[in-house]
C-alpha cells in the first residue's frame, strides 16, 4: 500500500510541476501579467494566486484554456493532468 501512495504522490507532484511550467509558458508567450492571465481564465487574481500555489485546484476547463494559450494541441492536452 505504501508503494501505491508513493507512486500517486509522485504523479501528483509531477502534474503540479507541469501546470506551473505551463503557466510560466503562457505568461511569457503571451506577455501576460497575473491580472491578464486570471482574466483570460475567467477567475480572479486572488484565485489564480491560490491555484498557482496548489495547481491541483485548477479546474479542467482552466487547464484546457492554459493549454490553448500555450499552443498545445488538443491531442496532447490530456498529458497535462
């Protein structure tokens, strides 16, 4: 059981890091501030900051929007979560 928990934990950590990298990519590629990115995602800046700290809180539609803004094809978007 401990092995399974470790694998799940590692998977979640990797997902969170992938989302953090995705956010940075979107901000750089599109020259966005946190305010602008939050607006593009349809959330407040404070919500964005909370979700950047804990990427597991992002909704699938927001991750999909991030992927779109980063130019990631729909086929590859499933790899992000």
